C-alpha cells in the first residue's frame, strides 16, 4: 500500500521516528490508525449503548426516523475541529 501525505505530516512523522518514539514511519502510521480505529469502535459502542438505553425513537408514517434525528446523528459524525472552522453566527 502506498499512502501519500502532505509534506507537513511527512516531516512530523520523520521527526517522531528520529526522536526515537517509533522504530519506523510504518510503525507510527500503524499506531495512529490503530488508535483511530479503536476510538471509532468505542464511539460506535457508546452510540449503540446510548440508543438502546434511551426512549423509543419516533417513526414517521413512511417508517423512517424524523429528519431532525437523522441530522443530529450526522452532526455527531463531524469532528469538533471541523465545526470550529466554521464562522461564528451573526
């Protein structure tokens, strides 16, 4: 697998390896991906537990969840740092 990263990330990865924190660039990227996947799995577990512990979700006549609920769920999938990039409301 070949992965192309922005130059700033490549420099940061090289610096971490040279500092001795990781044996190789591959080791650092593998650790980062494992960390990310672990956090995603934990979040999915928490979301599932919260959904089963809360009240029954309303369903529209079409059998689908209301738009506001689907929008709230999608909002949770966007990292906070991305929300921070948006301009402040007037």
